[in-house]
C-alpha cells in the first residue's frame, strides 16, 4: 500500500506526521523525495540545496548506512521505526523514472512517501494533504495534485475555525474539492487518521 504525505507548502508538518504514522504502522518503509537542480538555489546548502548530489540519472539511497543522519528527515524516519528508508534525489526530468525505481526497492506491505510530485507518476492508495490553517498558501505542486487527496490533516487547535478557513480557501482556489466528501483530521486526531488508513489497507488486502 502506498500512502502519500504531501503539503500545501513547506513547513506545515509533513515530516512530523510521517514519523507519527510510521510509529503507528510498524514494519512499513519510508521514501523521501527531493527535487533538485543543477545550480545553487541561494539557500543554506546544508538544509536545502542538493545540486552537488545530482547525477545523470536519479539518485536513490537506501538503508540506514546511506540515509541515517540525526535530525534530518530521513534520520527521523528511522528513529520513528521505519523498517527501511529510501531517499530519492532527482531533477524534475528524472523524477518519474526515479520514483518507480525507488518503489521497486520496497519490500514491506506498506510505504509512506513524503512529497507531492510523485503522485503525477504513481497513484497512491491514500494521500494525506497537510495544511496549516493559520498560514493558508499553496505551492504549484500541491495545486496540481488536488485530485489525489484522500484526506486533509490540519495543523491547528480550533477545529471549527480551521475547517471554515480551509473550506473558504479551497472555494477561493476553485479546487473542485468538497469537504463533505473528503475527511479532515486534526493534530489531536491521529487515531482516527490511522484507522482510516488501516481500513483502506484492509480493503486492498481483501
């Protein structure tokens, strides 16, 4: 089973949710997708730029020796209990081939994938879109995958207000998503989210 964890934009809590889900699904694997470019992006190379890691084909690093670094996203996946971690580093042109090769390495019954872009090439069985209700803005890769969303996960504290804010924003964006048809989960709502994912996994296995 493929479960995607995407986000409206950066810094919305995707990695934190990935780790919480990995703790709830022992034995599952994780894939981190990083889209790079052959130039400096102007940001701190230790936190962002991967131009020096790119090659002629997509790079896939698997296993603890190649992907564990304390504090980094892939290291947090291991600390959360992932049975294996795969880090895909690719340009936009390499992403389709790279994500397919990354999935070929998965051996467990389920895998969590952090990122939006991979869903253009492989359809996830369940896709969670992470949102911060107090900072509603959206990047292009998120807008392009609205049709993949199975559930929203809102990082907020006021469920009633956050739902209204999200509904108004989606209507403004002409997203074509009816919140009456797509479940919304909240920061204190992990049990219901894992149950929803588990139900989907059971239906696929039946």
